C-alpha cells in the first residue's frame, strides 16, 4: 500500500527531445505528488508537484500529468537539455508535514 | 525559497567515533524534520521522523541507540551516529517541512568511516 513504482530505471534522450518518467502508487489516501531532481553529491530539490484535483500542471519545460483513476502520474521534460541530466524521484504523501514515499528513481542522461 | 542547511557536507573518521550531523531550516520553522540514508544509485530510505520537542519516530530496522536524533528547536535537528563503523558509511540527508509547505532537503552529508 505504501509503495511507489517508477519507470524507467534509466533514460537516455537526445538534446531537444522529450523525457518521460512514469510513476504509480497504491495508497488512495495520498494527495500530494512531488517530483524531486537530484544531482550527484547533492540533496534532492523539489522540481514540481501536483495534487489530485487537477490532471496536469506545467512549470516551464516541466509538466506533470496525473491520472487519479489509474493511480498514475508522470513527468514530462520538454526540450531536454544536458543540464537536465540527473536522477529524478517521484514521491507521494498525504500532506506537506508528513513523510513522503519515494520511488526508486530514474537516471536521466541527455546527450548533447 | 525555503532553504535547508546541512553540516558537515563530508566527514571522514575512524571506526568507533561518534559523528554529529546538523540540519537547519534557514527561513521557516520546521515542525517536522526527516532523516534519510541513501546508498549509491538507490532511492532515499527514511530513517526517522522528528517533531520539535518530542522523541523521534524510527523506521523499522533502524537502531535508535545507534542513530540518535534530537530536534530541540524549530530550526535545528541533529543526527548523531554513535560508535560508527564502516557499514555506517553512507550519504545522510535531512529534510524539513511544516503543514504549509513541502519538504525541502539539505545537501546531504557523506560519511566515510575508516
């Protein structure tokens, strides 16, 4: 019930392409779904987040798509750049002050 | 935006030493702080959750006497790895949150026990 699945494990995209990472959760009590970006040797940084009352949220080149009935959400990175190369973690939680369950991560490499 | 400062960023010490890691929320009062451990190329593993002024809640399998957590104020939490051994070597990350904003993470502490 607490698990968050994430795919793919690794992803290689050409510069300018679209990177897509998918996540699925089981616990229907979750109502906050953030994405974190982590560079080597650094802590995760909040990238974008969504609540289940909307199906899509866009911030710059980053878009979250959310499918409540399927219990799935995905991150789309448009016009991917080499600087986007990092590990991306999806997460799910009940609200801000409580712990999140993290997916296993996706290592994205954007080729120049 | 909110910033969480973690110190030190890297520590190397001998086996048997106790090591203290500090986590500070710089521009908001963190009612809750979380401590994670991350192995290379793996996800974050929650170790414990601490609320200001109360005892930390440890995840199953995490030794309370090995990993001492103190959350004495709304801006500071500490993790002390007691009598550290090589198997305790890892990347430790804290995060801070409150009911009004999502968790923000520190930059982590790389602990190497010789």
